[in-house]
C-alpha cells in the first residue's frame, strides 16, 4: 500500500469522529437564553436519543401530525405522548391551584386524543402525557412530578433518569414485540415510510 492511500484512510475517520464529538458537545452545551433561542423539541429529541433501544422506541419530532405532541415514546410502561416547553417546570401545586383536577385530566386526554385515535387499530392507547420542561433545573425535586391522572411534568435535563424510573416501577411491562408494533403503527400513521425490514 502506498503512503498516499494510508494518510486519507487515517485522517478521514479521525475527522468523522471529531465532528461527531463536536456535535454531541454542542448539543449538550445548549441552554436557552434570550440571545440564543434553542428549540425545546430538539433538546428533547437529544435527551430521548440517550434512551436505550430496546426497550424504548421513539418517534421523533412529529411536527404537528398528532396535534401538539412532539414525540411519542413506546416502552415497557406503555405509550407516552411528549410535549416540550422551554420554560421552568411549575410545581404541581401551582397547576392544581390554577385548574381543577378534572381540567388537568381533560387537558391531558385532549392532548393524547389524536394519538389514541391512531393507536385504536392496535388495541393500545396512550398511557401518559408528559410535558418536558427545558428551564432551570431543580435537583431538589424529583425528575418528574405527577400532576393528575396520566399527566406528568418532566425536567428535561433528567429525562433519561425519569424513563429509567418508569421502567423500574413497571409491574407488568409491555413485551418488545408489542412495543415494536405500536411504534411502527405511529411511524406509518403520521406518514413516514414503513420501517419494516
């Protein structure tokens, strides 16, 4: 092998690895400020990329195909509709003071409605609506707060911690075949190409 071929074979992989590491670091360093707006949906997508697959399957950045749902996560605890806000996470008491329990449950059901309609053919339904907040982290609070039935507020910086806690707390996990079937139904239901091999 000549020296002219060896140099590109060594340099090209180093450039690719360097670019990947730079990208991961720049995403991890993103913090929303007034001078540097950041897409909360993109931050949530990056957080969800850390979820192990299997058991988790994610439909990323849905772009309005299911109402205000940004991402759909399917795993052992079931189906989770995720909405993202770039704001500080309110306390559950603040929300309960502003709205009744029935209003909170109703709002979560309305947010999940388009997803539930899509999942009807599989016999599944959305188990939780989670709002992921990308604001100032508060390590004194848990990674997620349950506000009302099937409605959760999640700290974006601890999204992977919350998903791990969900798996650990699941008494009757959904099997991987069903997870894959539900995930595929969502992917094709929003108009993306069928991921089947």
